[in-house]
C-alpha cells in the first residue's frame, strides 16, 4: 500500500530562478536531508543514494515530464519505489509557490514503522523549507537547464503505478546498521509485549493453585529465615553437636564454633 505526501512552500524569488535551481539535481544534497548524492545520467535519468530514518536506499528515476517554470515529474525505474512531481506557480511580485507531491511504497518493518510516524512527510516539509532558505540566501540559481522532456500535461502527477518496474525491489544499496538495530528494537518490543501479555494471563490462571510451605530446617540444626543466614547460639550448637556427632567425636563444625551458612 502506497503513501502520498503533498507539501508546499512560498519562495521569495521569481519562478524562473526557483525552477532553474530545482533542475540542478546534483545540488539536492545541499538542502535535502538524507540525500547523499544525485547523479544525472542523461537529460531524463537520475541515480539517487539517500538515507532517511536509518534506511539507506538507492534508486534510478526517469523524468516523465519537464516543462520550464512549471513542472518536473518523475517515476522510479529501479530501487526504492516512488514517483511524484514538483510544480512551480508564479504568484507575481517575485514570489513562487513550490509544491511537492510524492507517492512512495514503504518496504520492510523499519520503513513501515517510519511511515506510521510520518517521517517521510516531515522530511519532505523540511526539504522544502531548506530549499527556500538555500535559494533565497544565494540570490541566484547555481545553474539552469531550460530543455523540455515529454509532452506537457501528459504525465499528470505520477504515482507508484508509474514506478511499476521498481515495485518489490528492496533498494539495491541495502539497509544500514542503524536500520537493522531499529528493526530489531521494534521486533523485540513486539515480542516483549506479547510475552508480557501471556505471562500475565498465566499468572492469573495459576494464582489460585499456589500453596505456601513452611521452610525445612537443615539436618545440622542450622536454620535459614527466608533465605538469610543466622548465627546459631552456643546452646543451639551444643544441641546440634549432640544430635549430629562426627566420626571423630567432634561436632560437625569441627571446632565447637558457630558459622554462617
């Protein structure tokens, strides 16, 4: 089951500048949290490596539609299953609304837990805010590509169905040690909860059958009270010696003195 995220940010730069900067895909690590690298293989193909919430993934994406100052739409072709679009709306007065629509499919325990905690949604929101800060602080775009890809309007807003080739692919970069630890922690927590529930039930069932037995004193006459050692008195030692003589005629302590047990 896929999850869809849509977030917007108001950027105080002209639409052409915002668009030009966004198309510098290899600059994404400068404002996208967790993105390690983006490599532009050609005009329509990108290779990504990212780590989000401890899960390291890599994938390739194909640009389905790119219209200057309006839109960039993509879908993964292998690796992590995702698709979406970024649109640019000229609001006039050197202001632009940038909207990110992302459709992705979490895979594995850690990613599904992260999906429940809305980690990707918060990540997308943070990335847009960092993009705003980045482009507004620079005052210019680091580059521009004004070419077009695909037929304008044909791609719409792609979904994971458009990334069918990557579905079921676990993300070829694998999973980081942090993700393994997180996954084990979640799994252990679930097992502990089940065990606690069963233990509580068994305790309730057996509580009526518990009996209390009086402690049995050792044959030597040395006693314990609730598991704690006690020093015997001289009279008790004498009585013990008479009751349990050793082969050589001395008491079992060998010296007529008390000891702790």
